C-alpha cells in the first residue's frame, strides 16, 4: 500500500500538486504569523501577562517550533512529490512532531490543573501557581515530552519512514507495540483524563458559585466568578480545537496499527497531516474569538506593523 501511495504522490496532476502545496504553505505561514501575534500581544499589554497566559505562551512557542521545524519539509515533499532530504532529517521530523504534539497536550493538562486550583481550590492557587512555579511546570512537561520522544531517535531505521500519504516522516507505531502502548497510556490517555476531570469540576464549581452569589446579591464576587469562567471557557475551547484536530489522526493511526500497514486512501492521510498542522494554527483565532483583550491587542499590533510598513515605503519612495 505504501508503494501505491508513493506512486499517487509522484504522479499527481500538476493542478492537484500545486493546490496541495499552496494549501500547506499558507497553513505554515499563518501558523507562524498567528502565534507570533500572540507573543506580540502579550508583550505589548502587561495586563495579558497573567498566569494562565504563561501557559498560552508555551503553547504558542510549541506551535511556532512545529511550524518552523516540521511544516516546511511537508510543503517541500508535496512540491517535489517525494522526500528529498536525508534520512537523519526524516528521523528528526518524526521526533519533533511527536515531541511538540505531546508537549502541547501536557501543557493543556497543566492548564486544566491550574484552572482547577484557581476555581475549585482557591486557597492553594496563589502558592502553587506563582510565575516561577508555572514556568517550572512548563519546563517539566517539555522535558517529559522530549524524554518520552527520545526512543524515536534511537530505534532501528525501519521504525521511521516517510509516509507518502501524509507527506511527512513518522514513527511506525506497529514497529514497537510496547513503546506505543506506554506512550498511549502516559502521554495521551493520562493528560486527557486529567483535563476531563479538572474541567468537569471547574464548571460545576462555577455554576454553583454563580447561583450562590446571585442569591446573596453580591455583584462583585459574581463578576470575578464570571471572569474566571470566561478564561476557563477560552482555555477549554483550545482543548476542544486540539482534540478536533488530533482525534481523527489518532483514529487513523490506530486503524493502520491494527492492520499492520496503511490501507486508507491518500486523501484521508493528507487530511490528517493538514489537521496536525491546523492544530498549530487555530489557537490565535480561538483567542481572537473568545477574548476581547486579545482581539484588541491584535488590532493594535497589526495597526503598528501596517503603519510602520507604510512609513517605510513612503521614506523609500521619497529617497
């Protein structure tokens, strides 16, 4: 089946090849610029430098690294119709995709835990989630993701291959069932359970508090509670977006692992690749849609960039 996918990739019609290449290239550029916009917005407005947004910045950095290190090789493969780089590059792309994906999921689990303590167990939140501690949690999550991904660099060569359907190099989960099962348990299932439990408890607490504060006619506490709920909803939207992108990937990978080889149409695999990269692209749009402060800062940053370019072009014209 892999040879069939390779043939389909190589013999595509020119129009289809250009369409796929441009689509992934645009996704690549939007992912880089969108996540840079998040960093600029937080840097520009000190009110956005909150504990929850420290984790948001970590997600943006992970997405930028995915965009810079992984996406361009897929774009080039779609353009040329084959993998044109060295085997070492192939192995590192597989490692990076896995490491950045698991680090993002781990960061979302850390966000869910922080929301739990902020809303449900508030007395412990100030001590557990200071700025330095939040940075330490992110560092630990990233270290675990990198350590868990290291075996991909040392397994035998046949465990890594260029997938012509997905136009990227990936670890073949069926090549080492024990490692795949441990990764599934530790780096995917466990964070998802943590995220689910924490957000269920958070929304129950928020709903209960809203009723209490309304009955007590305490508008100040109600306002604070509503603000925390809005922050939580924004972060849940990020988790939902991530899940919508990665769940189909997870399903397809399990189908291939069960069958022992790729058996699905190339369009299914290519859609999977696009979903992986879209997971690094959608967060800036989620923040824009769910947080008016981010939306306002986006406008300020873009206006400054546009004004600077117009001034620079004017000066060059006068010169």
